[in-house]
C-alpha cells in the first residue's frame, strides 16, 4: 500500500518559534506511536520559513484527516493560531512505487 505525505510550508514569527517547535515535538510523539512520521526543515535563505513533511501509511490515517485524540486536536489548533500555513499545506501526495513503474 502506498504511503501518503503532506509538504506544508509554514511561516513562523520569530517570537512564536520556541512554542511552535515544542508543539511539533509533542505531535511527533503521537505520530511515532502510530507509525507516522513528521519531519521539519528550515529554509536556508529565510529563517522564518519552514516546511513540515507529515507521512502516514494510509490516507485515512494521515494527520490531515485522521480522527485524533483531543490533546492532538488542541495542539493542532494552537499551531494554527501561532503560524501561517500555505494555502496548499494539507494537499495529500500519494507515493508512487518506482519499482512497479519500471516493471510496467
């Protein structure tokens, strides 16, 4: 089954960075427990711009769509109040198997 990914550009004000990182660390703990992954990268030229990659085994288990614990929902709402996500931040991307493509 192909994995599902979001690549979310996030603008983080300087005064919110510490809290943003702390919230994301907490969300990573929930994700890890479910076999999901969250990666965070900072733009090399713009230190206020980040990109979050969130991966899950299926579309329905993805952070953008899955039913979650109340604590996770609260953390996601706190993020939404702290930072600005790009309009396409929650577009789902589905893995393409290159091995299967080569066999076709």
